[in-house]
């Protein structure tokens, strides 16, 4: 994740690198250079990024059909095709702490009363929940779907990602959901894994891949919907969809409603 404040175009930014993987144009030379270094190590990264994006879209569409009307998308990154508010007619709040991503998101949703954008950091859940663009837009007395797609692997262990999720979980009522996709190096040989992590150490946010067991532990307090925690391409895939997964994904529901 990035910090708030002035944009330093000389430092590769993880949101803009992801935009580059998806074929976007909201990136700088430093972002493209770092992204190309990753592509030299993992050439299938663009396909994996698309798989991740489709996982988000399928999860939101499923929840929308199930009657969920509120979505809190944390770490939304730069706007691209198939955004959350295009997958549902419910209320949506986008949250990011990158000022470029926030400005782009606000421009994208200008005039849409059901969509709001907050500039906050996931690592400070109290401030995030209290932000008027969040608290004033969502009714936490009703179920909320919290989306953390490709963001938690930028949260180091010392920042206590499990504790962050627990605080957000406790702010919601039973019947609320958690959607997570998370990078893993399960099955990846040591040399390319180390090389990829080295590239991200020079970016705005070092990457913290986790094992399947470590990712499963983040769903404490939630019951997982079928098919559970699986490779992203295996979560209720569409027929004929490309299957290139660099991480795991799941959708959990807070029981009791």
C-alpha cells in the first residue's frame, strides 16, 4: 500500500503496476519498468491479474443476487473495467490510500449518488470506519460486504492483518460478508519467488505472500461459502474462462442472521 501525500512518480506503485498488468494507462515509467521485471519472472502475470479481477466480479455478482445491497471495497486501486458499482445496483464505497487512485475513482463515479470514495488506510480501521464517506454512506445496522481483493498481501504480519479484519468484522452485523483474494507462493520455486519479492521491495509496498493455511486463518469468525478457499480461477468459474491463478480466494459470511 502507499501512504497519503504527494505522488512520487519515481517509486513504482503497486496499484499502478496492477493497472499496467491489466492493460491500463494510469501508470508511470517507473511502474512500467518494475512491472516488466515481474513479467520477465512471471510472464503469466497479466492473465493472473485478469483472473483475480474476474473473481472479484463473480463474487460481487453472487452477493448481489443473494440480496446484499452494501459493498465496502478496501484497497480498490485504480479504476478499470468491471468495477464493483458496475456489478451491482447497491451502495458502494471505494477506499484507497493512494491519492492518484482516489482521484481517479472520484472522477469515475462523479454524479452517482449510490457510490462514495474515501481516502483512508486499511491499517487504521478505526479512522476508516469513522470516515464520513464510509459512515455517512453505509448503514452498518444492515449487512455489508467487505471486499479485500489483492490488498492483504501488502499488509505485513507486524500490522496484524487478522486483527484488522476482526475490527472490521465486528463493525458489521450477522449476514455480512468478507471477500478476499490473496497472493501465494505455494508451489513456486524458491529462486523466482525471491526475485519477484525483491522487485516489490523497491516499490511502494513490499509484498507478503501467504500460504493457504495463513490465508484461511484470516476468515476467523466467518463461514466460507462453497467452494471454500480455492485457487482464484476455481471459485465458481464461468464456462471457458482462463484459469491462471497466483493466489487463493474465498467468500465468507458472518453467521447468526
